C-alpha cells in the first residue's frame, strides 16, 4: 500500500471511528474533576447570598467501564433561613442555561429535587433539612467517563 492510500485509509478509519463510537481521547481524571466542579458551581451560584457551601467530595474514582473512571463532586450548602426549597428548584429550572437538561427520573421524591443531564454529566440537587430542621441543599455532579487517576 503506498503512502497516499495509507493516509486515506487512516483518515477514513478515524472519521468512521469518531462518527460511530466517539473515539476522541478520554479526558484526564483532573479534567473530570474540573468539569464536575464547574457544574456544581453553576448550581451553587443560584444559592441565596450568605449560603455556606461545604465540599464533601472524596476525590476517589467512581465506576465506569474497564480502564476508565468517573469523578463525583458532592457539595452541601446551608442556606440562611428563611429558605424555600421549592422556589429554589423552580428558579433553577427557569434560570439554568439550556445545556442543563432537566430529566424526569420517574421516581417520586417528597423533598424538592432536580435531576439534570449536563454535557454527559449526571447531576442532582436535593433540598432537605438537617437534624435541627434547618435547610440543606445537596449538589451532586457525576462526571462522564475518562481516564482513571494517575498513580503518584
């Protein structure tokens, strides 16, 4: 096979691969963390002023396919009372950019909540109460699959 035909075959194979199965390079674990942090921040930006936000992310890799991993961002916020969880969720639905797609999980939950698909990430926002009956907002962002963390 001459060089021109080899290049054409490689380009065709790469093009088909990208079209059929999305053969783009996998993102690094650091990139997964960064993306999920930015997504969680986009939600946290809608919390009322003065809301405390605590990062409870463990930094451990989550499951995906063989040789890949996901990253889970978990933030907990303690908004100042009075806080209306139903209104907070309704505001998120109205104000988040179109890239944040609200998903109906089909699972009835009594507390205000929202399931979101964002750029291949699975996100959820739950409003609950702590032991003192104060409002708590849980923000989860589970990344798309990427490379596992590098051994240090």
